[in-house]
C-alpha cells in the first residue's frame, strides 16, 4: 500500500494489544492511510454462538465461522494463571477412542485468522466479565491435531508469543500432539513453544487401540523424536499426557512400563482422569487407583501430576469438545448408529 514498513507493526499492535477493529480509531496512522485501509480492508471475527460459564469458573465459547461451522474454545482459571485451550481444526482427523471430538469427524483446518481470533475473543470477553481474569497461558489442545495444520498453527503461535502481539512467554504456549513424528522434527526447528505429547499408553498394543495414529508412528519412532526434541542444555521437559481409564490404562504394571518407556527423556507426566461423553464405553479410573499410579511414577523419580477436572458440568473438560460442524468423514454418523442415535443433517440437530 506504499506505506513505510513500521505501519505494519502499528496496525499489529492496534489489532492484538488494543483490540481495535475500527481503522478510523487507529490514531497514530495518517488520515489518508486510515482512509485507504477503510476502503480496502475489513477486520472480521468469528461470532460467539454461545458462552457457558462453569460453576468452577471455567468458560467455554462456541464460535461460528464464516462457513457456518462451529468450534469450541475454553478458558480455565487457576490461582496463579489463566489457561486458554485453543482449537486448530474443525473436528479432528484422528480417531482417538477416548475423545469426544474424534466421534464428531472432521471438516477442515482452521486458518491463522481463525486460530488467533480465539485468543482475541477470549481476551476481550474476559475483560467484559470482570476485568480480573487474564490469558497467561495458551495450550493448543482444543479440537484437532495441531501438527496436521502445521503452518497455520506455527504462524498463530508466533503471534501469541510476539512482543507486539500477546507477549506470551515461549514456555507459556504449549502445542499438544498425538505423535505426528515427521512434523515433530519440523516443530523443533520452527518454534520455541512448549511440547506436550498425548501418549495415553506405554505399549504399542494398547496404544494402537486408543490412538490409531500409533499404527503409523509406533512408540519406538515417537520416543526417538522425543529424545531428540530438547537438548540437555535447555533443561526443558516434554509433558506426556496419560488418560486414566478404569481397567484399561490404570494398572500398576502399565505404570512400570511407562516409567521404562520414558527413561532418559526429560519428562513430566500429566495424568488425566477420563472425562465421559455420551456413547463412550469407558469410565474414569477410581481416585485411589490414580493415586497409586501417580505414587509409583513419583517413586521412580518422575514429576507426575494429576490434572484437576475442570468444566465438566458444561462439557468443557479435556476430551469433551465437540463444536458443531459438517462432518466430511461420516464418522459422526457411524458413531451415532453404533450407539443407537439417529444422525440428522447439519442444522437440524
């Protein structure tokens, strides 16, 4: 637009730091340039279809995109931080058996704009609610597999960590992957964000059942990528997420296998009590079994924490996000038939 390069940074700050959507109000731009922007451009956001607030303070937004599909974004307040769980795809192309999003099928990848808009909207909505709650952390753990939308996710995370954007520290932006191994090697070179791996099983036989992606990238390949990810000098750790399913993943022999599997990897283990959803055959592990599992890992020298279940009263807990979208895979239809629900067309549910 024949303007100096620094104008881009000015607009960037107006958009992300000031939340300004009116070019006319960007007062450090010349009137002539503002007129050109008004004539040539628009600032367009997803619309909030609904907002739900949990008893524990968790907030979930259903966002309507331009094509009529919907995604879900969740804010989780804690005593010292506020974590925003951001989606990267409409639905999910993977078929993890303990995840509600997986039963809904897949439509498409989100654009950079659709990813970063979730942060933009959450920051402004929280300010309207009470002005006290802030987004201090972002986790790419919403709908979708982030590494299957690599370029757009990396660009969006760069904005989150940019000094002129949301200025989040690199350790406060986390990407969670089910283990897309080739893209993990790319991620190491492309971003300084923290890494979480959705492991959920310590052997190939069980992980093949729970995380079908394991058939393509088995544990030996995944663990090799994990060992390579952080240098010893960085002192950074990978967070391994492990779902606690009653009678499936919570036996102590599996804890022993997990400890052996992660030996030599700078690791933290996050045990996630399974969050039920309609039609699932799984149940959450009993509290005492989770504690026994955690204690064994702790005795072996690992940092093992149990994720506190948040927002399950509004279906906002881990593994419960579903959105509302046209499924191109017909997985939702098959799942509904399997559990005895008649699937209907999008827009008539």
